[in-house]
C-alpha cells in the first residue's frame, strides 16, 4: 500500500520565487504579520512556561 501526500505551496512567501516585485507596503505588511504571529507564539509559550519548560531539551532551557 502506498500513500501519496499532496501539498499546496504558496510561493509568494518564498524568497526568490516571486514572479512580480512586491511593493514596499506589501513587504512591510508581510513582515508585520510574521512578527505578530511570532509575538503571539512567545506569549503563549510564556503563559504556559511551567508546562512547556520540562518538554524542552536541556540546551534550549537556558
């Protein structure tokens, strides 16, 4: 039995694959969205630090 996994890739966010140049506003918007998601992830990790910390490898705890 073989399994085929299909994936849809959005190449607009991959460096070097854009067919068109993005405007500075589009670039700034993409960076802001990524930064916001990163901040949310950090906030979630910090709010659940006692649960998350034991699951991290020892070198990631410092």
